[in-house]
C-alpha cells in the first residue's frame, strides 16, 4: 500500500508540473515627435599634390582655418573632434590604364553645433575657408537619451493598458508581470530609436569659389519610438 501511495503522489506532482500556465503576451508601442536643438556636421579637407609633404601641409592649414571658425560657434571644445590625417596615392583610371595624380592628404572635423539658429552664419564662414567637403549634416537633440527613456516607459504603459483591455474583453483577471523587455529578435523591433524622414545632407565643395552665402536647411522633426514586450499571468 505504501508503494502505491508514493506512486499516486508522484502522478499528481507530474500532472501539476505539466499544467500549462495561463498567461497573456502583449506588445506596447510609443512615439514622440521632437524639434531638434542641435546639428552635427562632418567637415573635410582633402588635397592632392605631387609631393606628399605639400598635400599634408595644405590639408592641415585648411583644418586650422576651419577650427578657428568652429571655435566661434562651438562653446564646448569636446564638441570639436579632429581625426588623424590620412595619406594615400591617388590615381586616375581610364580603361585598363591608370595615371598617378599625386599624393592625397585627408583630415576630418566632427562638429556638434548646439544652436541650430547659427547654422547659416556658421556655414557662411566655413565657405570662406579652404574646406573641401561637408560630408554629413544631421539634426539631433541634446536630451536624446532622456527622451528615449521616457518613450520606453510610455511603451511599457501601453503594453499594460493593452493587456487590461484584452482581459476585460475576455472577462478574465490580469495577474502579475512575468516578463518584460524592450528588445526582441523580431521584425517588429525595426524602426525603434530616434529617426527622422530626411537622410544625410552631403555637400561637395571642390568647385566652389572661396566665400559665399551659408546654407540653411529646415530642421527635420525627430521621431523617437520604442516597443515594449510584456507577459502577464491570468487570474
């Protein structure tokens, strides 16, 4: 009889362990549109000369001119980042033949301008230097991280409200949270983060006359979006 009792108890435990937990899985979504308050630019000096020394000297001279302009508009020195100068041989290709043009020297400045209203005056003064190219003009926000955290909390709240509505419709009670995440390996996760409708602006200035009017680009509206994945037990 004792052996049969143990067997009966083990059968009950297995049955309990195999019982499927009742739960609900939901996805919350949140978006927030913000006007940008800063702009990031990548400025390039690029020169090709017969002698490498001359290419390097001319490139560095142009970078120094550009830095002098940047310091008038950028308050924090950490918002001006200078790359190492890179050198290489430059060739022209025509069919199967190549022609040596000279030595190329390139140096780049990464700039964060925290006053969007100064962009036109800033670029006007840059155009008066021997700048070769503006590779990128991208708008951003100085509080992007805190905005993203707020959007994440909004997505979590949306997930909870969705679960409550579904439970109310099906006449079941919503229990405790059993899983939370803002990242899943699914196609739904595409497009989260900070986005805006426009692409990068690239301006090739090789053929410009030194000097001229600055350019003005209407800021894009930044959109912050996030998803929240949650699971709740059902009562």
